[in-house]
């Protein structure tokens, strides 16, 4: 009997506590996306990730080219030479739709569209 009474009181308290007037405001309506926004948020994230990867890979490659130049006294003839002389384990893959461009005269690596 005491258990039934206690359960009734708990149920009543829960019902009464949940019946209050809600003061929350409705969420604001989303602004329409511009017509030229591409793929939207996910497209922007992918572009940002590709830019970050491109920057990291190019920076790492340029550092290895400089290290090669200091130790060997010349720039590598191509990027594969960095791998054969053990300055790199392997050449990094460029982001999709991009390619690595190496200027042996300047000793600089960049990424360009294919």
C-alpha cells in the first residue's frame, strides 16, 4: 500500500512538473544559401581540408628540398631523388584533382590543378 501511494505521488510530481508554460523562443529561421555556394557546408569543409593537406605536404617537401640542398650542395633533380636518397620515405599524394609541381632551379615545390 505504501509503495502504491509513493508511486502515485512520484507520478503526480512528474506530471505537474512537466505541465509548466514553456518560455523558450522558437529557433530563428535559417537564412537562404547564396545561389553560388557550391556544395554548401560540406563542400567548404572538403575544400578547407584539401587546402590544409596541400599546405602541409608542400611545406614538408620544401623543407626536405632545403635539407637536401644543404647536405648535398645542390637541389634534387626531381622529387623522386628525395626518396632514393632517404630524405623522404615516400612522396605524399596530392589532394584530388591536384598535382605536385617541382622547380629544380628554384628548389620549390607547389601544388597546381591537373
